[in-house]
C-alpha cells in the first residue's frame, strides 16, 4: 500500500467514535489497561506489513 494511502487511512481510523469512547471504561476494567485507538496499534506494527 502506498505510504500516502496508509497515512490517510490511519488519519481516519485514529479518532475513536462516540460509541467507542463509551466502551473504553469497560475495556480498561476487563483488560487492566486503557483502550487505545487502532491507529496506535497500526503505527507500532506497520513494519510487519511492509
């Protein structure tokens, strides 16, 4: 995937929706850590998909 396309997708996916924000407290309670956006995970793991 071209870098510009990947960056654009991460920009869109990086902001949680209102529904995702409501779920966040439950995620932290269940996992023992705060919820993080998909974009954070994707940026950390991007090298594995290139």
